């Protein structure tokens, strides 16, 4: 078996050992992950800054072209390119939740100014939320804001999970452009907006706690900027007409759907709610290493190594490929580590869909 082949695990009934917390920890793998990556654990500004800035610049340029050109097919091509480029730029929000606050001076501010606020997804919507997903005793439980047992749910839940992402751009405009200003003068509304509409989560039962201290101040300024921009977008209809906003919303809806598809295949979603060992969490997560030709498009910024990321959440995205290479070389191709490798998105979607047919009836 090569390093990129997949070990097929049988679909198990809810509560069985496969995919649950009863999988014992592979201590050799956990030790190797820590020991082999100590020298590549520093975020490199020379990679982060150009990657983010170029992705954002290309995305906005292509979006402007999609709005301005008159040829429909060229507009569609530019819109697709804009969606992919802005998707890559947007996913740096994931890095912001993990890197030390002093690791890349100015990067958080620049990203929010150039990407987070313009696409109405400021970093506070992920910071303080995503780290709960990595908490040892929360992952896969009802307290995990980023986990749903999708493989155990009804078959119709998967298309609904994807299609709801189409509504993300208008929902964000309403959240920041209408609800946030209203919540300033209606205190009870403020609590609802914060608890239910201030986190990039997929668990509908998740309720966010009020921000505190320095984080509360950061939230204030990010919300203020996003609200100003959302109200400007609404007002632009009366000056520029509907086309610019509708094209931008279509591009960002495609981005949201792509991200939702990536989320769908980031895990196997086979845990029924019990606490899981670190190894069980790893095996419930997914790597799509080379030679998969498309994974870098739909899982950029290191997210094709999502299982490795769960082993090493503080490792910078640019070090994950090297970490994967070292771990395969050390542990071998028949190890627990390679059991998280899958060939691509289509196979993963088919696996989860099959599981819903078997277990979600």
C-alpha cells in the first residue's frame, strides 16, 4: 500500500468502536507528531503575507471584471476565478485562530481590513469558537460548535447542509447591516445576535458566551467596521443599481458553498456525541495528500491536511505538507497515521452519503 491509498473502514453502527472515543490512543504517533515538527513550528511572514495579499488582490480584480464586462461567459469565468481566489484569502481566518497573537505583527489587522470586513466575515466570528472544536473533551460532542454527526443523520440532511450555504451572503448583510445597528438600541436583540449569529458554527444548538476584556474591544471595532460596510452595500443599490451587489453575492455564495463542501469532507462525522480520544479524533478527520490534483483548490491554506492539523493545531499551514512527509517516513504506510488519508472529495461525499442511507433512516 502506498502512502496515499486509503484503508477502507467498515461502516459501523452508532455507538460502536469505529469512529468513536473507544479507539485507544496511538502513543507512538502522538509522540512522533510532537517530536518531528518542533523545527517547523514557526509561522513565516514571507509566506503568509504574499499569499494572503496576492489571493485577495486577484480575487477583487476578477470580481471587478465580472461586474464590469458585458460578455456573459467572460463574466462567469471571472466570477469563478474570483470565488476561488477570495476563498483562499478568506481561509486565512483559520490560521488567525491558531497562530500566537504576536507571531505575525499586523497580519490580523490587515486581514480584517482587506478580507474579513469586505466579505463580512471578520475574524471574531471564528476566533474563540474554532478553538473549542479542538478542545480535547469537546470534539464531537454537543458542546462542539463545529460538529454534527452528519454520517448518522437523515439522507436529506446532506443536500440541505450544502444548499443553506447559498444564503450566507444575504444573511451576513442582514446580520451586520440591519440586526447589528438595531441591537444597539434594542438590548435584548443584542443578546440574540451575539449568541446565535456571531460564530461560524454548524451546531445549531451552540450559543456563544459574551466577549470579555481585550477580545470584547476587538469585537466592537470589527463589528463597527462590518456594519458600516454592510450599510454601504445596501445603500449602493440606490447609486449603482442591483448588478454590482448581486454579482458579488453570487461570487461569495459560490465561495460559501465550496467551503461548506470542504467542511462536509473535513471529517467523517461518525461520532454520536461521546468524548473521543485524540487518536479517535484524528481518525474521524481527513487528509487528502498528493497526488490528488484538485485538493489544493477546494482545501487551500493547508486544509487538505486537516487530520494532521488536528494532531498539530498550532503548526503553520505552510509546514503541514512537510509534517505529513516526515510522519509517513517515520511511521510507515501501514500505520494509524495513514488511515486518515483519502483520495478526494467525491469518494468522501459518497462515503458519508452511503452512511446516511444505512444509519440515518
